[in-house]
C-alpha cells in the first residue's frame, strides 16, 4: 500500500489530475485496493501531510486548492465502487437517516464527503448537504427531513463556535430528539471539545463510524 501511496503522491505533487484519476480507478477496478483503504491510506494522508516548499510559499493556498480539487474528483469517481461494495456485502441502509453537513463559513468539505461515504457503507441512509451551509436553511431542513442523526464536519478550529450555535439552535428550536455527531480536523488537538459545543458523539475515523454502526445494529436487535 505504501508503494501505491508514494506513486500517487508523486502525481499529486505534480498536479497531474488525469494521472491521479487513472491510477486510482485502475487499482479499484483490478481490486488491488478497496474504497476504505483508498480513502484512509492514500487520499487522507495525501491531504493531511501536505507541505509547502520554501520557494512556493506565495502559492501555497493555490496548490492546496488544486490538490483538494483533484481529490474531490477522485471521490466522485469512486462512488460506483462504493455502491459495488454495498451490494456485494448486502449492506442495507436500515440504521436510520443521517445528514452530513458543514457549518457556515466552513469551506473544507473533503472530510465531510469521506464521512458521508463511510456512513453509507455502514448502513446509514445518508444525505450529504455540503459545505458552508446557511444556518437558517439547515435548521429548516432538519425540521423537514427529521433525520435520526446529524453529523457536523468541522475542519477549521474557528468554526467550532458556529457549530456550537447550530447545535444549540437545533436542540432548542426543533426540539430535536436524535443524536448530534461531529468530526473533523478541528478536534484533533482537543477531542473533548465536542462536549463543550453540545455534541453527543465524536467520530473521527472510519473505525469510529464502523463501531458506531455496529453499536446501533446491536441496539436495534435488543
């Protein structure tokens, strides 16, 4: 797997979008990697471990956006393989409806996209809303959709306050009875902050989401 990561990272550093997409799809098609390993062992590290060379400091944001755009395209191209895994393993979306959203001003959505796919592959009827969702629209949508779970993805630490406000409003305005989940890079330095903003559970990794799904399956069987 490390060899695949190194090869992919080289193309990503060169901003070779076509090469990156072809490389990933060929490995998925041949079965040499699956979606979970693609996301957790290749795509996630390639974003989290990005460094900017000294002579490129003035275009760091540019390069980050290009890299993110390439990874987003790969995620979208991987969706048929997610469906293939779901069908092959007989996974049913029977653990309840779940909405994945980013708070206002949160423009980083790759983590949210990955989380949405992870929830889908673990039996949740998942709706991905997107980045920078206006608070008023999201509150109205929660009241209309009535999901069993709401997952808020936060990358930028400064958006924790916005997430706290949304959580409070969901609970107060909608009398929401479901569980509010959170995850994202913003919790890496202080995982316990999820309690301070009013969330019920912090899910940071694929294994966290898988365990959460197993827990809900067990509860439903009682």
